[in-house]
C-alpha cells in the first residue's frame, strides 16, 4: 500500500479523535518527519507580499505579489513585465498556470488577465477580489471572487461571465473552490458548501459552512473539508477534519493536502502548520520562517512545499537523512557508535546516555552514565563499555563488570582473535592479548616502534589487519608486514575488512580512501576527488553501495565506481547539512562514523549529532529538470529567447543565460552545453548558468544546453537556440568574390611586374653582351685586321721583288692567298660579332642544323604561329640548345624521326625538340642530368642565360621531348606597343 494511503487513513483516525479532543495548532506534538527549510528574504531579492504561488509547465515558480508578477528558478527572482499589454494593477491575488504555457492572473481589484507568450490580455472586472482559479475536468475555467456582488466567474473560451443568483449558482462570496475527479465543481461560500455536477446548470447545497472552512483536494482524488468548528451534513460526500485555532475570530487563510496526505495551512495566528499521522508541527518566525504573516501554500512538481509571506519566500523539502539526536545547547561533544554481530547499533551521546538505534530512525535510551564512556565496542552480540578504567558488559539495562585482569592502560578498542582470545588496543602502547598471566603485549611485526603504535580495525577478527599512522599492516600465515604500495591516504582512520571471501578491503584516511583485494591496493586521494577528505566512516550495502562519511559530507557511491576510478573521475552523490546531516564527520574518532545496522539502515555520526537513512527508501528525485534559455545578450543588448534568433552584422559578444528548473535542490543542478562549430564536445561549467562567446562571425550557430538534477537524472534534450549572425558588407559572398578577384589581379600585376623586371634585366644583359661584341669587333677591326692588312701589303711588296717562277715566289704567293682567306674570314667574324648582315631566321638556322645530320633520323622543322623578329642572342642560344639536343638524339635515342618546332605564342617563344626514340632514363628525369655527361647542364645554362625554362619529358607514345620556353619580352626584338600586342593577340593563329 502506498505511503500516502496509510497517511490518509491515519489522518481520518485523527479526524475522528478530533471530534472529541480538538488538536490545537499552538501545541505541536513531536513528529519524526524532518524537513530542510530554506528562506529567501527581501535582502535576498525576494519580492514582498507574496499572495499566491503557481508553477508553469517549464518549471518556473510564479509569484503573485503586492508588487507585481515574479518568477523564480530556485536561484534568482525576476520581475515579469509583459512585452505587449500593460498591467493596470500590481496587486496579484490568484494565479493559474495551464499546460499550454498560458498564465491566468487575478487581481485584488477583481480584474482578470491572461499572459500568453509575453502578451497580456485584460478581461476586465466586476468588482470584488479574485481569490482562486480552478480548471475542472472538462477544461472550463472558473474564478472565485471573495468580495463584491459576484462570487463566481466562468470563462467560455472568449470572455468571462460573472455569475449570480439568477444563474442558479449561489449567493455570497466564494472563499475556496475544488474540481472533483468526476467533473464536479465544489465551492465554499460564507454560508454553505455547494456542488455542481456535470451536466447541471446550477449548484446544489451540500452542507452548511463557515467563512473559514476550506475545500481541499486529496492525492487520491477525494474532496476534503478543513474546518474550525461545526459539523457537516450526512451523505454530503465530503471527508472533513476539524482543527481548533487560537483566537475566536481567527480563520484559515490557505490550505493544501500534500502527496503524503499531510495537511498544511496558514491562519491569522501567524506561521504555518502541518498535520500528519504523528501530530501537528508549527513554524513561525522564531523557527526561521521568513515572517509570521504567511498566506499561500503550494507543492511543486518535485514535492517541495512553498510558503509565501509578506517578507519573503520559504521552501520545505523532506530531508534525506533523519536526525536522531543533536547536540542542542551543548557546544561540544562526541558521539560513539558500534555494531554488534546481530546488527544492533548502540550509540552514546555527549550527555552520557547509552541508546540503541531503532528501525524507525530514533534512538531508544537504555541507561544514563555518569559521563560519556571512553569506549563502546562489540563483542559478538554483547556490548562492551569501558568506564572508569574498567570493562563492563551490557546486560539488559545494567552494565556488568567483566572478570578480567587489570587493564594496562586506557583502552581504545576491543576485539577477539581467531581463537576467541580477547584483544585490546591501549593508547600509545599498541596491541595487548589476554594470557593466563594477564595482558601481554602482542609483537605483531617485531619492530618495537611500529608495534607500539599499532591500532585495531573496528570490525572483524583481530589478527588480519592492523594500522599505524599512514601504514597498513597485513597478516598471513608467514607473518605480518606493512603493505608496500597502493596505500596513499595519509593518516589511516579505519580499516573495513572484506565482508565475504573475495570481497574488497577498504581503507579510509585523512586524504582519501583505498580499495584492494588484500594483496594489491589502489588509492583515490582527496587531491583527485576533494569530497574524500577526512574519511572516518565507511558503510557498505549488500548491493555494493558505499556510504563514505568525511569532512565534506556523506559520499554515496559504489564499490565498482571506486575500483574503476583510478583517473579520479568518481561518480557520486554528496549529502550535506542541506540533506539533514548534522555537521561533518567527527574526526579523531576511536570508532566508525558510518555503520549499517541489521535492518539495513545506515547510521552516521557527525560533529553535531547522529542521523540515519534507509538506503533502499532514500528519497530520490526521478524527474529530469526542464531546461530553459532565460535571455540572450548581444553586445550589451538583452534579447527575448526564441528557437531561431537573427542577430545583426558585426555581433562581437554573445552571452546566453540558461537555467534548469529543479526547485527541490537548485544549487546542485549541473549543466553541460556546446555551440556547434565552436565546441568540439560538451562543456561542463558545473552549476554556472551562463555561457559567453566572442567573435563568432557570420553564419548559423546552434547552442544546446542540458542539465541534471541533484540525483544525476539528466534532461538529455535540454534547450536549443539557433543564432544566425548576418554578415557585414565585407563578410558577404559578393565582397569576398570581389576581394578574391582584386587579390588575384594584384598577384597577376605583381607577377607581370616581376616578369617585366626580369625581362628587362635579361634584355639589358643581352644588350650588354651585344655591346661587348661590338666593342670586340671594333678592336679586332682597328687593330688585328688593320695589322694583318699591313702585313699582307708588306709581304706583297716582298713577293713583287722576288724572281718570278721561283720556288720562293710560289711559296710567297700561296702564303698571301691564305692570308687573304684569313682576312676574309676575320672580316666575316667581325661582321657576325656586330650582327650586321644577318639574314637568316631561327627557323632557317634550325633547318641548317637539321641539314647537317647526314646519318641519323629524319629531321622535320616546323614553325607555328605568326613569326616575329627574334633577338639575335636569343636565337643563337636557342640554336645552340637545338644543336646539342639533336646531337643527343642522334647519339643516344635510336630514333627514326625527330621534330624541331618553333611556336610563337601570346606569352612565350617555345622551342620543342621531339623524337620517337627510347626516351629519357628515369635518373635523367629525376635529376635533370646524367652523371659524367655535360650536354644537358650546358643546355640549362644557356636557357638560364636568357631567362628561359627548360623541361624534359617522355612521350606516352614513346620518345623524348625537350621544351624551352622564353618569355615574350625577352625573346622578341621589338615587343611593340600595347595596342599592337592587343591586335596581334586578336588575330587568328595558324596551326602550322
């Protein structure tokens, strides 16, 4: 049977008892229910005069106040102002949030309005004050009016109708209203309770009522009447509970039945009250309530109870841990606890009270000691207490001394070894074992200093494990020795032996925990996981759960998670004082601060008290939190969030504020977010609720944020917004195209300028060569040729005086003829140096070279394009390159045909030497030359001299190709003007 059903039955029994002995709110009875109470006051940003509370489908808590409309996400209060429309009144007294996101607002002035997607629609007023909205099972909206002539209004989907007696409704004002599960509508006036059944036109009186009576809906669908006096008519269909309030004129302001069946109410006496199966609880300003003037009560989707007052907002949520005892007025003290073999847990309080833990989470007092004992320990199923320097055993409610020899010192721990012999730990002296002659020191390791500092584990048989400071000592049949590696937890506080064969051994210390199998250990330090600092208690459940009590709180995790968390990424849930833990784990304790009792309950000793929890029934929030994007701020301008948001060009900074609506524990909500195209994976900002991006640039950017509640339940869908940033004119595609074209043009101009400079440099070099040749020609003409000519004349004079027909005469004539030939050849060389009289073109020069091939391939000379005058040095170099290439063809290619072609193109003069021979060897193509041969290097040198490019390749059909390309500005003797070159480019080219 569910919990709230049991609570409801007890509430009904209380109602029967209340008829004879009314419950007074001013005299609360103790109850085991415990809550964590959080207060937001005006100084925390809470609005004043909170009259009504509602929750929308997106999880926001809406507050209707005397200062306007607010919404709250558990962290920040935000005043809500419509983006369209205007609130003519700020004093809000009724709210109703619909599943479609609409929010109905009722005002103290009687006006009714609807807020839908930021737009406010005002439906007017007929006077009075709107007290409450209700939506019945058929979807009809009703408004209760608590002042004025019209006590009820109905919405037909378009407009509101204020009803009166002529509408067969009722007379008087309406102070409470409930929609029944069968489609009926119940209303409470200042005179009666009325009911309207489905299909009927009016209301029928059910029972007389008073102004202070309140109709409530129970979790199981019943209608309950909470009243302060009087009775109800039989067969009314109502369940009623009567309470008595202090003050004759006092009345109930608001009331509700929570999901556990408890009744909460506020009244004119001040504060808030709660009636449950165990009695009545009452909170006022003295108990931490924000103010005594409390009015609205609301339970949210996660089960938290919210109370509004004139000075702030209060939240009550069930505490996970149940406090069994606290220090109270005592400023300092220590709790000690131990577990017997039968599962019973005993606790001693700082007041000297020895108690036994019960299954309902309370401590049962057994006997009071004169002072808090120095030791309580388990001896099987018997409790051992050290008090006044003596060891005693608990027998019923008495402590009986044990028949043991005098103790060698102050006892810190008690155990038995494998043979059942008592073993004790003496502070500062080590381990002692009982022998026939008394207590004898147990030399565990043989090291006197180490043995004098040894301590016993708090559970298990003595002899398997010991510890001293930061060293763990393990024992085997071969002896006891310190564990050499894997223990890095600082000072050891406790050792938990394996609960079963093969189970893990757990070690807790000041700086973390360690887990091992008895031989090998792995430590998880507080540097890796900060919440594992100051561990003094470890309790393990049969399912593998771990409850680790430390300085930061209680860490809930599993054995498997600890064993696999070598990199420090431990999955855990942390319980703190916000969950009912009375302080931090006690330090320097001679007992474990976490124990599991036989009934499965976990008991935790803390610095300010003792608490417990049933791990199998621990309150867990299964609802993933709704995630919303609150606002988007771009360059200082706040924008309303939308699924698609267009942003202006040159947006530099985007700030996205988001939230997750887990109101039960909003401080522990965790987020992850990412922006497509920017973040490679999920960003974990922890509890931070803001993301900032700068310099995104134009385009579409999708932002997604997800969140998890305090129990790690993730909303994997989260919230998404697509941001489209418009491009600036310099970021548009056409600007980029123009920029690319401009850059390409600039590169082309730079390249042409570079080529022009290069060509000019080459032409200057060629001109210098021509000038040098002309100078040499002049020198030869003016010196050598003139000298030779003079010598020839002298020799001719000598020849003229020699006897004719003589041998000397004939020799002289032959010499003179040879001299004439040399003189003619010299003049030809001088003429060639000057370039004068050249009549052959490059094609003709190539034909002359081809004609010199007497025995070899057939050579064909081609001229392509429109011939232009070629600079003489360029023609000479190209002819020399062609001669060398053709010689290589004859010597090495074994070709049948060769082709010499000259192509006149728009940009270059191209000389090609091709053959159908064997082609170039791979080494030649790779290196550009062949080791030991100098023909190809010479050809490259000639090409470099005229700024030409020479390339080697093999033809696909077989053979080799040598290509020499000379830039136009260098190759041709007269480049001509721009218009002439343009006209020449426009002329059609010949293909041969």
